[in-house]
């Protein structure tokens, strides 16, 4: 009798634990295209998901999609019967008309037997701008086949401050993601936002990125925006502007300034998938090598290096410099006033990709 009672207790415990672990839930929810994105009217945004349920007669899963800030006419797929305790399925939504950002989707699981809602998940951090084209006008930003990057953010608390400028020149709202990285290539939390048509936003970098860690940042390639940065002296000076990079190369050429009056510096990010050395060489006017220097060794993927040219070179008059790496890099050359100058200016020095 005791053995029978124990067996019953074990069976009851197994049933209770199994039921608790199963529950009613939607997991592994994925959007295609992924947010943020620009979509056309009537373009389907497909939502795939896995489900688990205790309902023995099946479930139905539906979605509701809308904007909390714009007047959009939206629609979504009807819910179909899903059977089995676990499985995978999909649904979708579309925007039929309207202009703006769709930012909220609610997924609901209902009992097929009773119609009761047994699970609900609300996602409010989405950014689908619609439409891609208004009155036949194409978004004017060119497509980038590679990563978009701003390779330099000035050191927090230093002599220069950085402002991030995001511009939408189109007649449609645009969403975007900026991803900050440390000099060691460590990735930090994304900053996601959107702009209305023809809007420009100005951000102090410390307001949107981890202030003391951020060394550079990337822009999601599909964002139809233009990103600039402004470097401004904390003492006395005027902003220097630099634009996001969409072109990378292994070799770069640049011409130095007068080091009695200014300094020349480089900000370089390894965009490759393996470590590399950074080499800088100085040539005279007849292309004779004056000096070659390894300025950084074993630079890891995603790592950023800062270098001031007069650290290993001298007498820049009538010379040029060539930078070389085994992997493509994002390259920014900056010139600026020497420390102690009455006015502190910083500006971008033209650099030419050689491959």
C-alpha cells in the first residue's frame, strides 16, 4: 500500500511540474524586416514565433500593430488554428496608408475553445517608418554596401567635446540605430531614435552613449539619414565637422601641415576580421622613402588607434605620408592647434584611399 501511495505521489508531482513548465507562452519572436526599417504601403512585416500551450483544443495567435504618435491605417493577418503543445508559426501586419513611424505591436494568444486571451506580449520599442517613397521622391541617401562608421569620438572631459548631428533630408520619417564601441572594440548599448521628414537632431555624445567608454560608433546601413560629428574646443574655438565613413581601404595617403603651428593626428579603426599592424611611411617629393614606422602592432578587429604624426617623424615640409594595413580600416585625419594656443581649432585633413 505504501509503495502504491508513493507511486501516485510521484505521478502527481510529475504532472504538476510538467504543467507548470509548459504554460502558455510565445517565444523567439522575430520581425522581418527587422526593426528599425523603412517599409512601403502594403509591404508585409512578417512576425515568426515559437509557441507552447496547455490548451488541448488548440490556440489562435493574432497581432495588432499601430503608431502611438502618427495616424496610420494598419491591418494584420487573421489568426489561424494552431494545434499541439509546442510549435512554430507566423503572422504579419501592413500599413495601408499614412505617413509616420509604427512603433507598437501586440501579440495575443487565445484559447480556441473559449476565445479567452491566455497570453499577451506588447512590444513598444519598434521603429518602422512608412512609406519609403512619397510622391515619387526617392530617399536621397546613397546605399552603403559596408558598415557605416564615425571613427572618432573625443575623450570625455578632454580639450574637445563631440556633438552628433543626425539629418533627415527626405520627405518621409526615418528611424536609425547608433551603436557605440570602446577603443578596445567592446560594443555598448544601442541608441535608437527616429526623425520626422526634413528634421535634424543634435545630441551631445555623452547623452546618448556611455561617456567615458565610447571611442567611435556605427550607423545601421539601411537608415536613410546623414550623420556628422562636430568637434568643439572646451576653451576657445569653432566646431570642426566630420562625416560618417562608408568607404574603407587598406592604404591611405595624406599631406601633413606645419608642425610648428599645428599637430596632425589619426583616428583608425580596424574594420577587418583579424589582427593587423598599422604602418606609416613618409616620402619626399620624388617618392623616396624617408622613414617607415609601425605605429601600432597586433590591432584587433574593431579596435581603434589614435596616433600623432610627430611622435616618430620630423620635418614634414614637402613630404607626404602613406598609411598601410593588412585589413581595411576606417580612417580619419585631423589637424589642430598646438596646446597652449590662444584659439583651439580642430579640422579634418583630407585623406585619399589608395585601394
